[in-house]
C-alpha cells in the first residue's frame, strides 16, 4: 500500500478510536487546516527571512505534520486520490504559469 | 519510488523550471500555505455545515491540492520524511489525547 | 480627540516603550493580524454555529482586541484615516453588491 | 457620536439593507475576518520586507478596511465597547510583557 494511503488510514484509525468523526465535517476540517497553518506561521512572526530558516526543526515538523494530517483527513473524507489531485493541479498551474512568462517572476498569473 | 516523493519531485521540477526557488524561503512558503488554506475556507463562508458538504468537488480538490503542494515543498526543502513526521505527530497526539479522556469530546488537550 | 486615534496613540505608546517598532514592519503586522484571526477562529473549531454563539465573552473580547490592535497599528503606520478607509470600502462594496441583486444572497459579487 | 460607533452603524445599515444578518453568525464572522486577513497577507507573498513597505496603498487600505469592517460587525453583534476592549487588552498585555523584560525583544511572553 502506498505511503499516502497508509497515513490516511492511520489518521482515520486515530480519529475513530476517539469517536471524532462526528466533529470532522468538511467546514471544520478546512478551519482546522487554517488554524494549524497560522501556528506554523507563528514560528516566523517578527523574524527576518534569514532567521526563519533557522527555525527549530522539531517545531517545524510538528506544525507541518498537523497541516498535512487535517489535509489528508479532508482528502480521505471525500475519497480524493491525493497523488492525482496534486498532479492535476501542477498541470493546471503549468497552463496558468507558462515557463516563458513566469520564469523568475513571482506574480499572480493574472498580472503576468 | 513512493507517491509522496514523486509529488515532491514533480513540484520541485515545476518550481525550478520557473526559477522560483529564490522566492521559496521557509517564511513565505508557510505564508503561502496559510493563504491557500484561507481560499479553501472561503468555499464555506456563510454556508451551513450541511451546505458545506455539498461543495463543488473540483474547487475543493484544487484548494486542497494547493495546500498540499506548498506543504510538500516546505517538507522537501527541509529534507523531512513526510510519512515519518505525520506518524510521529499521530503518536504524540495519542499521548496528548488518550482515548479514555478524549473519546467523543472535541476539546483541546489542556482542557480535557 | 477621537476614540480611534486614542487607541492608535495608546498602541504606539505601548509599542515604543518596548522598542518594538523595529519588528513592526508591514509584512509582519499583516502576518500578526492573520495569526490573531486564527486564534479567534480556534474558539469555534469543532463547534456548531449555535454553540459558537455561546462563546466565552472574555475570550472573544481578547481575540477581537488583538486583531483590532494590530490592524490599528498597521493603519497608523501608514497614516491611514481609519474612519475614511472603512467608509470608502462600504461605498465600494455598495457598488459591488447592489441591494436589488444581493438582498438575502450570500454570494460573491462575481457570482451574483 | 464617536467614530467607532458611526462605523458600526454604517456597517449594520449596509448589512441590513441586504438582509445579510442571517449569515452573520459569530463563527462565520470570525471566518470572514480570517479570510480577509489572508487577502491582506497575499499582498506581501514572495515579497521581501523592504518590497512589502512599497505595497500599493489603495489595495492595503481596502484589505485593512475589510478586516476592520468584519471585526467591528462582530464587536457590534456582541455589544462590545471597542475602545474599552482594546484598552483592556493593552493593559493585560502590559502585564504579560513588562517593559523591563520585553524591551527590544520579539518573543512570546512565555519565552521571555
């Protein structure tokens, strides 16, 4: 079995042992991702870009894992194939950001 | 090769073709995750929990894919083993939320 | 003097007594707002809409005050007239959401 | 009448003309603040701290106004006195961050 599915299965097992499926509706899972993303960002608040690279690796791993966990739970809830949706998004972004227009430029596609 | 690594490799290829590594510092990658998380949440704004379950599946996939993409790029940048950090977080959360205390209760561990 | 200016002055006094102006660049102030907004949202995570109305009033006040504080500091830093920019935005939103089209409908203006 | 109350009254008038009070529950207003905060942050994504200071002033005003608008609507909904809650939070933060300990240091109070 693939690693992504292994992770989703472990997360679901953790959730179900605690009878938490009742709380894991789509809207609240999305909210949870966003709250975890803010906790990740808090590691860098008031820090320069350079200082931010020196972030405590343990904390970075934990915050990132939280975001991934809720994202995988949400994907699993809707039966999405994570590999497929990310590859499709890369393809779509390739059309929005063609290499010749986007190279070296950090602008949104509608400003390119 | 595992699916997670395949995704990270594809994301890095996409990034490098556009010479975007220069923008992808840790602080801004974290910010990007949080902005994509807000776009995901916008799908559910002013919607009830029930209405939110009926979200357009294509949009949900795309927003989720964006969050996963930046999360994987950040993990890749720091050389993290995604499977390992998520499994470790599940283990740690198991200690913070023991089944007997957390079952059926959606409270933070420090309020249990 | 007006209440908004009184608040900005108090916030600046607090900041300057701690020599924090050096950290309060525009990008990090925006990030701080977003982190405080997530803390506000955490009060409602896994809670129904109805349960959320019964939120602890003290916590709600504090999280809201944090968001307002950083927003006022950012406005003050750029010399914005808070009353003016909010009234202007209301006017602009009135054009994007004309009463006859938007009445009773919670859609984005480009979907109306 | 004070400027803050003038703003809340205008926002409520705008909301009520569109029959939007039904959507403005506490949980969704908090979510709206967080989504607007992300739009503010998007102005600075992939930009250096220095570049961020040169942000388009019109856009900054609009995003900040959106955050303030939903924050004031939430405060108004709960009958909070905005001036009072911000002054109280400043006082409380003064205890968490005493000048002698916090001067020139951008750490959270529990790390000081």
